[in-house]
């Protein structure tokens, strides 16, 4: 399946009346994330679209793997510009779709990028998802999970909101085996969690999610930094380093709700 994306510039005004009855938990909609101020600043500077472009390299492959059927309810954790939900609506006719983010500015931008009434954006906390138990068919998260203040509990929340048999596709570039990502924490103020592949699998299982698969998705489109900015001390050649960098790409862990 080929996943495409489309951007529309308008504001979603009727979603709330049409889609949220019986699913959302209003008392949790205003939960705060520790990363809010950081991402508000990024959104104000227009970095949300740059993030979308970079993430799309591998996110499109993750989305193509998701078993989303027409009418399925999808939750995007750390939705940013909302690109993933727009793609799933266009390609799979998913819906209703919900994009959750801790940044009001990110959400403001996301609402302006679409006029699709099947997509709703809301502010919330990864550790207290504002959704009823067994209300979501699929959860997607791209390059956002490691910002959770309590990752194990976030997985428990994902397991709670998923219907039995529902899937969680959690994709990260910041993970232990990706040695090129280890220095990222030095350049960002907010704390990030760097797990290994086995640690992700163990955490999924402990949260009640059966691990259906785990693999890395190569990023063949990523822009490689110039040689003077990207040392190759551990590799025989720069070409070897570049190939390894591309291969590491995105770690995707897929879980299935068992109860």
C-alpha cells in the first residue's frame, strides 16, 4: 500500500459535535506535558513542518503497515502537524481520528492544516490519555514516545484505551542501538528516554501488549551531515558510516492489546 499525504489549509470547527460523544474523557483534556514549552517554541518558529518532512521518510512505511480499516478509530500520540492522520484519512478512510499533543501551538497549526471533520486535535498528557477504556482501534506514535515522563505508564495507558486486538505502532529514532542518536540529549533541554529494542519489548509485555513484531526501518532519504560535522572514527570509510546510519533509521515496535 502506498501512503500519501495531503495538506489543506482551513480550520476544523465541527469535529467536536460530530465525533467525540462517548469516547473522550473531558476531565483529562487539559493535562500538561513537560515538553509543552519546548514544542510551543518549535511550532511558533515553523519547525513543525520541517519535522513532518523528516519524519515522513520512515513514517510512511509505518503507516503502510498499520491494519487500519475504513471507520477505525486512530489515535496519534505526539501528533505535531497531524500529517499521519491526514495520510490515514486519505489512504485508509480511517475515522474518527484523534491527534493528541502537549503543545497548544502545535495543535493550533495542525488544525489550520486540514478541514477534515474526521480529524480532531486535543491537548493532553501521554500519562493520562483522555479516552475511555477500549475506545481506540489503533495507536500510532512517531518520534514522540521517548518524551513521555513515565514511559511504562504511557504503555499501560495505551493498552487501556485500545480495544482487544487493537494495535500500537511506536516508532523512534532515539534508541540505544542507534549510536548516532546518543548525543541528541545534549542538544535539547527536555529529558528523553533511550531504551534498547529488548527494553521496548519487555515494557510492552509488562504493560499488557503482546509484541507482534519489532524491526528497524531504514531511512534512505535522510540528509547526511557533512564529513566535518559527522566523525567516522568507528568506521573504515565515510561510506560505511553513511550506510550504517541509514540502516539504523527508525525502530518500530508493534504491540497488540490482549484484553
